[in-house]
């Protein structure tokens, strides 16, 4: 790896151009918020949506998600447009959701259907349309479109692990975190942390991790701009001349991460077989900001390999990743213990960073993935603001294609000039 | 009920005129706060004031209420004018309240009587007068006057249920709520919610409620401007031609509500007798804002009818109003369960509305009571700001009259042209 | 004591001159904060610093205190300069503290020693120097210098009770409080409160307190400007003509208090002997603001007298100072009970005062100690801002002298013209 000059993106905003400091803030009317609203975002898990309305905050907006009694999904403004009472307490009935205060009834499109206290011949109900966003279910996740063309939204991409599944798949329980979504997201543009932060996490207990994510001999990292965002390519010399071990991660805009090596690292399959055959598990994380200090993490796993009960095994192995740190009686630190559990390690480091654009940073060569990725996101925000198609957005021509994030793991012939080879 | 054009009061403030958005905010120096301070306000319950000072926040001001050892009531600024220590911890002794820090002693008028550490011949104590407000007890409630003429305040009105009592009366325990006082107050200008929100609350279990507050056949509503504020008149055709069932509620400025039908609805007396004889229970609620997000509710009940142990019966029936909603294990909504208990239903709907003037609203025909009432309050605020006598304020000529809020309930000959008939 | 005109220091800031309202605010860049940073401040207790980093907020700055594996003390900025992760979770190893995220290693000077993910020949580590402050341990307390000359800081004064100890000494457990540090500090410039607030605290149970701190016959108070700050001199006529009882307290800038009468008042030694021989206990309190709403209190005691097990006895007597107040079931006041325990009495009065400069005050003759002391502090802040040597700061010429706060307690020949006699 050669030291080279590092592309820099200023963290100060000048002349109203978008900067890195804009990325984390996604409220209505912000540059990043407007860009994020060009995509479909996950707002809930189908199996968690019962016969009661579910209040949910998305991109700084207070909303209520529900299924009407005909199972149609609706996502409306949380507060009734009449007098403001929370529709979280509404009754699901009569083809919609009925506010408890005065009985105004709204269908999933936000159209008011009834106002019980108004004169019986009143035309007022048909004039009232409440804030509503298009919602679609796909493979167990509920997506909403909160962008500018709500009457004619872009197609919901056909996400691989949700529409083209193997015999085994799962949606993990939602995770909630109380720091900025981008701290989590850009962490995957930074593979060095795997060898350092996660060096305690038991990778060393199996051959792949031991060889590949070594603290002392880290892999080479390449960062390849993709049509969907960026791919992180980690390589080491392979078992035979002209071959390389490869392990890839994908970051798709606005906020999807695919980790390629789930069964190697976490499920600890037979490395020799895996290296020959490659990964057969898609492990996707969809990040949805509630606001600038909170986000939800929705995870979809899809396994097409031969291992029986793959997810049960994965879960059992994750549960064994109990932090091994001894915590002394005088140690009152909030996140203790964390070492040895990948998710707790991430939570501690990302949760104490503060907000990008407010915190001080000194970046260098090993941060070139982060630097490049921030530039890609800033470009996408600017494209979105201009009304263009930002990276990762699927247009109507592509609507029927399955949307995959190709992350290779295993042994292959050495690939050179990655940027040129990978079709953008 | 005919659909008619609706009087509108703009929620945007222009040219410094008072608007609906001013109503909820009652801190010192605000238009609504200045208006509210023209009246006596309830600051405590006599039986709850022990031999220790009681910190209380009223209209955004931190105060301390106490009774000196001769039982004189005092309401002073919470912080000692000397160095700021809280007088909540003062000792009641020597004709006043003594700050624990340096022993400054204040009488109920705020006059400093002693400064133990000052030279014995010092004239300084007589120069120090702490913030104090006139306080009076009436029928178990403690009222304060925080307005401009504190040396010569207007008379405390002789409130009916406090000065002219039947054989049975009670002051209910104070209730505290953490939302804006006006959400609660204007709720009574909106009778439609009784038929809708409270349709689960067991009214249907007795003949009066069943007939009168029907969800499908609501009563007619009239809103009559009164000298004290506004009266809500709810009527339905009576048992004989030329008669009507009537049920009334009064809203007296700045913040008193009388509900007329307590024994019908809640005590479930024999409806036939009651309808013939009318209500004999006065049920008053005094709303006191602590600040713009909190209020206290003081309730005085006065019963002059023949039923023995009326309030015990009322209490037992209220306790039976346990919400009947089944709450499923997945239902983690904060206010659950609420259906079936009038007070919980109100708490949920009003507590989630947000602040008038900040929330969005779409009002229509069935909101004409709310619209009219807001206009009455805005007019009163403007009158108060001009130094005039706002509605509900009693001047010295009326000082000896008992202040009643006439709310009729029962059967009567049909009354037409209510606005003209009712003496303002 | 004659009533005389009182020197006043305006609480309003004009023309950027420093005022009393500036004193409490010590964040970076404030006048008081800049002044405070000219001194060494206590940031921790040696025995409480274990083999893990300790997050500590000082003067509004988030810092991390640690001892490297060679026992060298370090105080660095809490957030890693690389990507902001909290160094509270860093590993102490390899001659420094290693950030968990990417393994950047910093020594106690803030110098970056390693960046494991950077190219092996990278020069970047040597260019990165993290925020660090000089730290020194003295007699069990850890001091830091956060001022302008960090490469050549002024000498840490040789504080008497830390460097020149008797056979018995102790560092008390740190106390934390959630109000402004100056409410605590200036309380000692106000001896009248001892006779008033602490009249319940059991002083009356022993001859010295009974005679001296009488509520009805208070001692005379003099306030003497000193080179280190101010001394409070309390006197009463002595047992023989020409003699006086004396009890002194010292306030050394920026925030040290010495109380002279610890063994008289709290340890309740034989008053006759003590009065003859004088106090042999140094009782120092070092106040360190965390920010403008929180402070830490570090207490060092040094006893050179003949009493065996002096501190065990002192502790036992303090534990007996349980508030004797009966608390009635209706009494829900936060600080109850407080009467009878000096520290709880102080906590209540100081904790409810609000911020100097924001609260209203009316000061008079008995506040002349507070008034004089505030003026001394304002002068010191101005001196500090001009780059001069503020009171209480020790320069290099004085570096080898033991820094003592002379507080006399006992009987002495009457001293007149205190200001002239005491060498400044």
C-alpha cells in the first residue's frame, strides 16, 4: 500500500454548497433530508405491526404506521389535522383509522372519509386530506416513500435478499440506537477498524479471521465507486501465485450495508469449503434515521447455501460473543464490558464520536475509504438537490431488475484496476 | 343544525394585535399572562397547606405559599431577596417566614421584619419588601391576586359552590397535568367530543346518557356569549310537544368550567326524577396554569339535593369507570388503557394535541363553539390589556353578589333566540 | 460594629469590564475561565485513579485522566483527535493510551506514538499531538494546569497540608454538587451564616460553639485582604482584659478554603486546652468546577496535635450530626431533613440560590465580606486577563516555599488595624 495524497472534502459549508457537515442532518428541508427522501426507506417490520397504530419518527417527522382492516398499509402524520390529537390512539375500523377525539376517519391515502359531528350533508370531509406517504411491504419489511413525487413515486427496488430468497432467510429484530445514523453507516467504509476494534471479537478463533483480519498484517483495502454507492474490497495474497483472498463490503445509498463474510466470520463455517465456493449468505442492514440523534437498524439475511439451520447456528454463535472483559468493581464506565462482541464494540465507538461536522477530526491515508465515501454522498446530495437521479436510486426502467449488492468472498485470480473492471 | 359560515380568528399574530396563538402562553409580560393576572386564581387547597411552606409555580412564577403562626396566608416570591435561597425551607415563626440562610424574616405582606446579622439599630429591614401577592381563602380553596393593583385588588368573587353550600360539598384532591391549560379549558367548548370520545365511557349504561349523548343522533349545540364567558347549550326534543331536554356547561373566564350534568352522567341518579327536578349539583373546575406546559385542576362540588351520601356514591361510581379496554402484550402505548374512563380519555386526547398556535388545525362547523370561545378569550385579553373589565371579572359593585354559573339540566319548554333571552 | 457605607460591585457588565456576574462562568474563553486557568486545579484523587482511564469534566472541558503503565499521569482531551471516539474506553498500554477504534496511541504529553492502520513508514503519527495538560500529584491529590503556558507552567504551590504533614492526615472522599462552584466558595466569606443557618448544628453542645457562634450575640467580623485572597477574622472579648477569642477562615484564590476551627467545632476537643494552644488541624477544601452547574470538592486534612486517632474521632462525630428534624408524612420537600448537619444545611441553601448575576440580591452591612471578596475576585480576574500575577498564584521565586493559610483559633492579645498588621 503506497502513501498517496488524500482527497479532501471540506467540513465547512461555503456558498451554500453541500459539505460533509450536511450529511448527518436529515430533517425536513435540510439538503441531506431532501436527498434521503428521494429513496424508499424502511419504516417498520411487517410482523411487528399489529392491529394497533404504531407511532414512528422518520427523518425527523412524527408519523403513524398502520394496516387497515383490509390489510392495506398506511403511513400518516401522527397528529390529527383537526385538533392535533395523536393518531397513535386511533381506532382501526371502517376502512381507515379513526381519531379518538372527534372521530375523523382517514384512509391509508390520508383522505378523510367521515366527520361524525359535522352536518350529515357536509362536503368538508372530502376537502380534508391528511399527510400520507406511499407504503409498500417487501419480504417482511415495510418501506415508505417520503419524497417529492408521492403521487408517482419511483419504483421500490426489488432488493435481492427480500425478493429472491434461498430456502433460509430471516428479518432480525429491529435495533434502536441513540446516535447519528451516519456514524454507523460510514463505519463500513472504514475496514481498518475491523482489524483493530474487533481484534478482541473472536475472529482469531477461526482460520479465516485469523489469517485475514490480522492486527499486525492487515489486508490491502481498495474503495471502488459503484452505481449504488461504494464497494470496499479487502485482499491478501492467495494460496497460489496469481490468486488472492478477497472479502468485500458494499455501501448502497442512502443507507444500506451488505457485509460479505457473515458465514465466515460469524457463523464460522468450514473455511476451506467456503473459500472455494464463496459466500452464499446475503446480510443486509438498512439504516433509518429517526432524527439526527437516533436511528433504527433493520437487518435482512438470505442464505442459499447447503448448511442446515444456518440462522439458528449463526444466532447461537453470536450469543457466544459475550464480552470477555473482566469488569472491576471500581469500573463504572457506561459501556462496560464491550470487548469481544462486535455489536457492542461498534456501539461504544460510534456512540461516543459526536456529530460529524461538529467533532474535530484528523484524517489520513487509512481514512481514504471514509473520505471517498463522504465525497460520494455529498455528490449524491447535490445530484438529488438538482433533481437528478442520485446513486442507488432505481428508476422505472430498472424496476423489474433484482437489486443486488455483489460482495465477493473467497479466493480468486488477482483483479487489477478495479475501478475500470467494475461496471458502474 | 344548519351548515353556516364559520367565524374565524386568525392564528397568526399581525401588528401586535392579540391572536389565538397568544392564548396559551401565560408567563409574566405576555398578553394572556397579563390578562390572566386580572383575576383571582386558585393556588392551593386549604387542607393541603400544613405548617411548612409550600413551593408552587403559578403563571410561570416561582412562589411560596404559607400560613403564618396566626393562620394568616402569605404568597411570596420563592427566592429570598437577600441571596436567593429557597424560602420553601424557611421556618414559620415570629409572625412570618424566616429564611434559613441568614434569618431574614418576612411577614405575609412581604415586609422584612428582622435581619439577625445586621447591626441592631439598622434601618435596612424596613426598606426591604419582598414580592408578595394578596391571598384569600374561600370555601377550602386558596386564591391569589397577581395583577397590577395588588394594594387594592378587585373583590374575590363569591363563588356559589364555595360560599352558598348545600348540606353536602367537597373539594376534590388537586390534579396535576403536563400539557397546556387551554387544551383542557377549551375542551368544554366542544360538546361533540362527549358523544364521540366518551362514547365508551359508560354513558350508555343509563337512560339519560343513552338517549342524550348518542354517537349517531347527537344533540343540537348552541353557544351563548355570557357576561362571564360562554355557555354551551345542548338540546334534544323533549317528551312532550313544545318541550326539550337540555344539558348545559358554562365556561367562565379566565378558567372555570361548570359541568351541569354530574349527577345524571356520573352519579347515575334516577333520571326520571332528575329530569323533572333538574340538577342539584354544582360541579366546578378551576384551572390554574403552573406554566405553559403544566396546570393544576381544582374541583369544588356542591350538592343541595335529597340523596344521602351523594359524594360517596359519586366517588364509587367514578371508581367503577375503569377502562374496559383489553391491552395486548404487544401494546406499549403510553396512555393505555384509556377507553371507559372520562378523565383518562380527556388526558390522552388533550395531552397529545401540542400547543395551540403551534399545531396545525382544520376547523369546521362542529368547531364553532371552540372558534367562538377563542374569539371571546381574545377579546377579553385585549380588554384586559386596555385596562378594561374583561368578562368574568367582578368589580366592586358586584362584590356582594353570589357568583353563579347557571347550567340547566332537565326538561323545559323550548327556548328560542338564546342569545337574546339570556341576560348578559 | 458600626453601620458604614458598603462598597458595591456592579452586577451588570459595561464596556467589557469584568463584573460580579462574570465570576461564576468558567468555560473556555470566558473572563473567569481564563483567570481560573492561570492556577493549578485539582482534577482527581490519586487513590481513586485505577488502571482504567477516568473521564472528568473540568472548567467546561471534557477530559480523560489516566496513569500510563509506568505510572506517569496524563490528562488529555476526552475525544480522540482522529474520529472522536471517547478515550474513556482506551487501553493503557505501550507507553500511553490506545483508542479502541483505530488504535491510535498517545503518550501523556498528547504525542501520537502509533497509528496501526497507517502505512508502516508514515510520518503522520509524529505530526499529531492531542490536547494535553500538565499534571502533577501532590500529597494524594492530582493537579492539572490548563492555562496559557502549558510548556512552561508556573510552579505547583507546595500546599501545606499536602507537603508538610503531621503524623495524621487524610484526603476525604470527593464530593459532587450540582450547583455553581462560587455559591459554595463565597459562602465562607459570609460568617454570619454560621450563627444563623448552622445554629441547629450542634455547636451549642460544646462550650466553644455555644459561646462563640451565638445567634443572639454574634462575634465581630473583619475581612482582611491577603496576598492569597481574603481572611475572615471573627472575634469576641477574651477571658481577660486585653485579650480576645479569635476564629479565622481563609479564602485563597481561585478556590481554596481553610476552616480554622475544625477540631473545636466538629471534633469537640477539650476547649480549654485548645483555646490555650490553638488549632493544630489544617482543614482545606479545594473547589473544582466541572462546569457552571456542577463542581467537585476535594478535602485535605492535616493534624499535628497530640490527640490519637484524630480523624476517626472527627468522622464519628460528623456521623452523629444526623439532622434531628422530624419530617412529617406530608413533607415531601427535596432536601428534608437538613437541620443539624452542617454540610446538608450548606447544600440546601447554596443549591437553591441560582446563579450569581442571574439571581436578584439585596446586600447590606453583614454582606460586606461577600462584597469585598467579590471585588477581590473581580480584580484578580482583571489582573489575570491582563497577563499579571493574580492573587493566590505562586511564581517561580516562591516555588520552594510551603504555601500555608494561617488561620488562628484561640485566645490572643487584642489585635487592631488588621489590614496593616497582616503582611500582604
